[in-house]
C-alpha cells in the first residue's frame, strides 16, 4: 500500500476525553473514530489489525475442530424468556419491537440461539462432541462507555459453544479451548493470565478468565509473586491469619453507643479492636428473602461470593426505610440477637472462633458487648464471604497476595446443562435414554483485545505492534520524493518485499518529521528509511522499541527481515 492512498486521519493533539493510553494512540493514529458514545468506526489501520486477529482465531479454531458459523444479530426475545435470562440481563440489553409489536433484542451473546439450533438438529450421542464458533458484532447498552474500545456499546466478539454427551467430553473440549486461547493471545502478542472467575449471568459454576495486565484495566486480579495462584478479585480467596485467644464467655451487656456510625468510631468508643466487632448487614435476596450477613469488623462482604453462597439471582443491601421497618433499628444498630425477622443468618468464616465480641442490639444507638456464638444466637450457615486483601496469604503457596490492574480479554465457561435443560436440548444416549446436552461457552473480546495490545505495547510516541497482527509488517519511509536514487530504491524494495510481507510505502511529499511521527503511530515491526545513502544501496532500519536506527545494505536487509518476520 502506498501511503498516499491510505486513509489515516492523524491528530496532532490528544482529545481531552481520551483517558486510556490505547484510546489516545488509536485516535491520534487514525485507527478509530467515535460515531456515538461507545460506538466506533474501524478505519483502515484498525480494521487490518482486527482482520489479522480474526484470522489467527480462525486458524487456532480449525486446529481443535471448532467449526465457524454466523448467527443473526437480531434475536427474538422469546428465546431469552425461555432460558430465563431476559429479566436477569438487565438494562444493558438493547430491546426493540418490530412493526407487529413482537419484542426482539440485539444479541449481547448467543447461548440461547446456539442451544435452540442444537435442540432442533442434534438427536444422538453419535453426533457429539461438537464445537461451533462465530466472530461478529455484539451489543450491550453500557451505562458508562469509556476508554475507547475497552468498554463499548457495540464491539466485535469471538464466541464459541461446545456440546457434549458426557462430562469427560466437556472437560476435553474446555481444555482444548483453553489451550487454543493461550495460543491466540500469544500469537497476538497479548500477555495474559488465566484466572479463577465468576460466571455471572452466563450460568454454570466453573469458568476461567484471561486477564491482560494493563494500567487502563477495570478489573483487578489477585496473584502471588510466583503466579501459582491467580483469581479475579471477585472470586479471590485468602487465608485469614487472625486468631483470637480463647476466653471464657462473659455476661452479655447492652451498651449505649450514640453517634457511632462507623466501625472505626465504634472500636474507639468501645475500646476494642475491629476484630472484636461483628458487622451485621441486611440483604434483600431475590426481592423477597431477608438475609442477615455477619462478618468481622475489619473485613468487607464480597457480594459475588455471597450470591454464589445463596444461589440467588439478585441481592441488594436493604435501604434505610426497609432497615427500620424490618429490624426496628437504623444502620449500625442491626444485629443477630433475637433477629426472628431474618429468613436466614449467614456468617463469614472470620466470625468463627470469636468470643465476647460486639454486635448491634437491634436498637438504634445500642450494641451488645460480650456476645458469643450459639449461646446468644445461632448461624444457619458459614461460608467464605469476604473480599481478599492485598498482602494476605494465598490459599496455594501461602505467599502474599498482590493486586494487578488488568483487562479481561477472554472468558471460558463450563455451562453444563444450565441452558439445555431449560430449552429442551436433549439427545438419546447409548441406552436410548433422553439426556440433556452438556454445554460449554467461550469468548474473546476481539476489538477489546486491540486496546489491550496497544496498552501492553505502547512506546513513547506510538505503538510497537506484534508481528502477526501489525497493520503492516514493513514501513518504507522515503525522505525526499524528488530524489531519483531514493525513488528507484524505494520502488525496488517495495516490489520485492511486497511479495512476502505487508508493506506500507510512505510516498507522500511531507517533511521528515511528519513521516517519522506517523511511522511511530503505524508501529510496523520494521521501519526502513531510504535517505541520502540510497545511491550506495544503504538504508536505515529501526524497530519501534529501538532508540536508534542501524545502517545496512539491501542484501543484509532481506536477511534481517526474514529473521525477524519469518
């Protein structure tokens, strides 16, 4: 491609609303342009990267026998009613009605669509295992789209689905997909960490996220210095090292604590550490059940873990009016003693082993001191309900946890029969008995991955694209367009190198500074500058991460390109 023909609308100044570095670079480099909030046009450079990433996905899916299909973007709402997700998915779903008033939606993901097709077309165990995938645009009405392609309302996603007759087949499919994903990210130049994750509205109980460490990430992963443990903070587990010395139970005492609204204030007022206080938080679960959650005062409730423990669809902290109507106390005064109004009391494991601790007295401005489990109240269930803290020991090697900001670029799920039982996707097993198909789901945010690559491969003035996804492998930059020797050598190299590589030839009549600034933004793995030594067959060669260019002959250049690019 001659650069005089390339549509690359660069910007000299970084837009004020672009916070993430990847967003800034892709705007300045003319990769993308915003059409509306959270919706972007992919201009030539970005689209070339996108297509190369999609090509790598296609190759790796072919290797594991996963077949490509294409599903519609416009989906009937009845499919999602059948699975039960229409109400669960919430406000992020784009909904619309056709001219006949039939409700439809723009697909945010396609589990239901694939499950319906399998239900109608797969009847025997002999047809499995089978894996299908697509790469297409998805739609989610994000409340706060931001950071360019990292959080958009319209985005490109690879989503795959597996169907199996046994758990063993599902495990093999899951492992094959995991290995393929690791190959995809490695070839795209994205450093990722597979981590334990929450399945969310996808369903199922077993999932792995692929997190790309980056400053602009919105996720936090908890890991250790050796990488033997890694989990999304939502699911991270740590070891609680606090142990209270055994004490004989003391007499329960009701204490007035006026104006003490925080744990820190209460601890100072009662002359006890936060570890001797048990917080009581009332949750409304599935908009009907009243669940009292207990946790030690120095810890915080992890609502993802709580959702799993309660196996519920939704939960929220009771508001002030609900709190008073149900318990008779304001915030801070609620406690587990004589809490007959609670449908269930669940406690974090940090509450075990405590004695003579402080709890709310179910009366505004009062606490009970010297409270003891079993004597003063009963707990229906104990579980790990707390958010892990940095520095706490991990559960594998007992090394200190460290937190890393990251971007979720992929997620794979063992869905089991979550969708197939509900939607009637059954097959006849070897004994002729009907069984639900066992399902897996797999996804890569392809457009989001572009931002992750830029975040991880940014340079001082642009980006250094990994060789397999670079928009152009080689960038020829001619200094003087009216120099015949330079033009002759540039055309010769362009013709020869284009037979093996994607070559961009800067043939514009621009100043050297403009050309070099644009070359930094293009970020080709090899930049070849054709200048004053062209008549001697000498060029300057530079990689984006190098500070200085090196001179070499045309023959040396060819060997250099072969070694670097293959």
